[in-house]
C-alpha cells in the first residue's frame, strides 16, 4: 500500500510550469484539418450530390466496362435511366460515388442508369 504522500525532487519545476506548454510551442503546432460538412434537411433530397451525375454526359472509364445480359424488361422512370428489354446485351460500368445498386448502361448511342438486379454481368 502507498501512504498517499509523494516526495519529489526539490529541484524540479513547479507543477504549473510543468503542465502548461510554452507559448512558442503552441504557435508552431500544425493546423488541424477539418472535414467539410454539407447541411441536409431530413426528407429533402441532396441536390448537390444528385446534380453531379448526369448519365448522358459521363464518359465510360478507360477500363472497368463489362458486358451484361438483361434479365427482365425495365421501363425507365426518367431521362437519367435507360429502358431495357429482356435478353439484350449492353455495356455497363460504375462511377465513383454512385449508388451500388445501379450501373451506367450503354446501348449504341443511348446511355443511362440501370438497376443491377435486372442484369447478369458477364466477362
């Protein structure tokens, strides 16, 4: 058991001087990086993130495209999606930041988002 009494070196600095950093050291500390915060309102879509992806304007990546066979007919909900017919072959790829349940599909000069569940990925 310890008695609770501490006997220190009489030549040591006072406790206040030992615990507070010198003013010069505080001025030379590197700045702490911050993470930008995008404010959102519950129930309102984030138009900043959605406005970035327009499938008709994106270019396929240099590598990473795949062929896919369409399993079921799919009717496009809007102009950003590609309508699909069962058994047709299309080229698909993903873009950074894109919802993993969707891919960009291309058929000839048409392109748009397609649901992954409607596809059989090949090659």
